[in-house]
C-alpha cells in the first residue's frame, strides 16, 4: 500500500514535474477560471469507467468536454485535450493495483529468474512499438483533426458494428481452442500491436482494438483481455508522460493543480471498479453488450450534432 501511495503521488505531480516550462501563473484567475471540482470528478469517473472497456475513454471525454463547453478557446482546447490524456494516470494505477503480481513477474524477468515473465515483457514491448512509432509521428495531426464529436461518433459506430459482426464468433472459437497468455509469441504480439494502431483514431477504443487483436492472434478471451490491460499500462504510461512533458504547463495554467489531481484519483477508483465489472460482464455475455452500447451512443451523438 505504501508503494501504491508513493506511485500515486508521483503520477499526480508528473505534469508539473516534467513540464517543459511551468508558467508563473499556476492558480485560477478570471482569464483562467480553472476546473470546477464537480467537473474534475465527472471527468475522472468517465475516464476511469471507460478506459479499459471497449467503448473508448478518450471518445467519451471528448464528448463530455464538448457538452460542458470546455473548449472555448484554442488554449482551453489544448489544455482539455492534454488533460484527457494525462488523467489516464489513474487508470494506469488501477492495472498496477489489480495486476501487481503479473507486473512483478515481468520485472523479475527483465533481470533474470523468471523466464515466463521475461517472455511476456518482450511481447508487451513488441506490441507497444507500432502505436508508439505511428502515434509519435501523427499525434499532433490526430489532436488537430480527430479530437471532435463527429469523428468520435463515427469511430463509436464503426467499432460497435465490428463487435456485433465478428467478435462473438471469434470469442467462441477462441474459448474452444485459444492460447493462454504464456503461449503468445512475438509475431502474435506484433499483430496485436498493429491492431492497437487503429485506436489512435479517438473513439475507436484502444481496449477494443487490442482485445480483438488478441483474439485474431489466437488467444482466449480472458488472455486477450489481460494482455490488453498490460499493454495499456505501457502505452498509457508513455502517452501520459509525453503529453505531460509537452503540455504540463498549459494544464496547470488553465486548471491549476488540485482539480487535475482530483480527476486522477477519481479515475483510479473508477478504473478498478470498471475492470472488475468488465471481466464479469465478458464472462457472462461476451462483447455484444458493448457493441450495442457504442451504436446507441453514436446515434445519440449524430442526432445532437446534426440538430
């Protein structure tokens, strides 16, 4: 518990600690009114509850921020987009909390003594590389053109249709003959990594892309979900650190420090509960409920946009 507390505080202060240049004005002013606590709590709940569900946390945050009217100026929108990425730290901590044993095995594998952990670590790194390279090249274009309600709505719709079209068939086949996580090889890990690249489009869902990638690679559903969580730990950590480095200053300038930390802590709690809920739902009903939810949400979004 002391380890988790230390890690939580470290991640909470990441944006200020590694920001390129922290502005002198770090508290809300009339020009920078900050982020109300209730909005911070709402954003934390949305991020944590949806990060590991195949419904797209970034897409939900974009929609919520748009509904709240947060992106009023270019500076405000930049801070909103950066905050949506940085509060993923709470979801990262949820994986550490729930899968500490698996992460510990991977850590031991890096320094010898745990061959299965080392193999899993290598596979996670391999799966991380495609999205890391492509995301690094395209991330500014993605934020400029795709962080909006209409692109998100289209991604929600396409992902929902994809789930209903292919996922259940793949899941049934995978549960009958699929591989365990320890049987994954580097080629299959690379396939999952390229599948994750689809989720660079906000609204598609990193979780959905990696779970489907794992199923296509031949994993059982349970193994595909766990690998998605572990890959998410690495991917989200890298994205959060990079975003904090580039935009930590503007987050603090626009929102201060307290509200972003509140959002992060709430996201951690919501993510822990969400992961447990997701595992139970998948075991009982498969991926289909998430497909119906995505399509319904997309229809509502299109209706609101086109009004």
